[in-house]
C-alpha cells in the first residue's frame, strides 16, 4: 500500500474526538505554564501571542486538506471541520485574552486601537470572517444552505487566513522567520486555489482528485 493510501486509511479510521483532544493540548500546556509562573515577566503577552499563533497553525492545516488530496492523494477531509473549529477556538481565546486581560474591558481604548493600529484592524477583520464559518460548521447548516452556497461561504476561510498572516506580519514590524513562514504558507495555498480556479474557467480541469 502506498504512503498516501496508508495515511488516508488511518485518517478514515481515526475518530474525530482524538483530533479535538490533541488540538486542545497546546491550550492546556499554555494554561499550565501560566498558572505555574512559567511565562516570564509579561505572561499576558505570551498567552496572547501563542494563542494567536496556534489559531493560524490550525487554520493553515484546515486549508491544506484539499491541496493534500488533490496533489498528494491524501484524503483527510473527515478531519477538516475539526481543524477549522480548533482554529476558531484559538483565535477566539486570542481575542478574549486581548479584551479581558490586556485591555481589561476598556472599550473606548479598544475602539481607538482598532481604528489606529492596522494590525488590530486586520486581525478583527479576520476574526469577523471566521464567525460565520464556525456557526455553519455543522451538517444542519449544509442542509439548510445547500452545498453550493455553503462552499461559497466557506471560502471566507482564505480571507481569514490571509488576514491572520498579515496581522502577524504587521504586529512584529521586523519580519522574522515565523511570520514570514506562515505568510508564505497562506499565500502559497491561495496561489494554488487561484491556479485551480483558473484551470476550471479555462476548461482544463483540476489537478488530481477533486
């Protein structure tokens, strides 16, 4: 059996709950370090940063499922929803950390920051794009909306990922390896998607299984 077939078989046999359980481990480890004083002099900033980074990691993982199937023949579609919901979970915690611990519910100051600081503006736009994705990440929503409309809505995941990558780049100001790598992954996935769409419009078909 080829490697792709082995991974696909393993993915199909694996229940969804271990994916959620494994996905929660970074948050649990972060909480442990927070409550044991292992996050240094500014623990709130560390929590905020790591939650946002994990949100971006899971979002990129969710968006990589279709390219893996089309290019490598590895089918992990069963777990794409779990990866997307984990991404939303971490981004939501990232936002709540900023609202509750960093800004301490100072709404006027938060509004000023959203308006004046581009990285916060972009980050908020990315979060706003993720909300309808999380709300409709269930079979009932697919039945009510219809598969085609549901798929169109969930293209917002690319907007959310792009916003997340730009948010990170603007935040660090000086580009380092991590934000550059995440941005490269996101915009590489966007380029793949654009290329496949162009081939479909030109009547050339897709690459590999759809």
